[in-house]
C-alpha cells in the first residue's frame, strides 16, 4: 500500500465534494434555525471563507491527484481515474470559485 498512496488522492478529491453542500446547509441551519446558535452577521463572512476554502481545496485535490496519477501510474490506470475523480473535482472547484465571486459582487 505504501507505493499506491497516489491512488488515494483522486478518491479523496471525489469524496470531498460532499463537504461544501453540507457546510452551507450547516451554516444556514445554525444561523437561521430554531436555536440561532450563530449571529446572522457572521453568516456571510463565514460562508464566504468556507466557500473559498472549499474551492481552493477542491482545485488542489483535483490538480494534485491528476499530477500524481500522470507521473506515478500507468496510462491505463491514470486515464479513467482522472476522468472519473480528478476532472469532476476540478469542475466543482471552479464552480465553487465562481459561486464565491458571484456572492462577493452581488451581496
């Protein structure tokens, strides 16, 4: 398993894509839910920071996964993993970055 660590990074990139929607749902629940655990003034800055972090981490995981697959594995292993794991992570990271920029200008 020591030599196959580069195969775990694309899997982590795909599995990370569940975190941003859960983060945004959690932020809205603690801000506007029945408990009002967080103040409404903190919702926007924390959401923007969370989206920036999710975008950066998603882009990093997708790019690093593709790089390590291209440099350390065979072409027949790398191509499907890049298409199924790294490419969706890069697209999602670009989507999160776009959402962050839209929220920064409109809100």
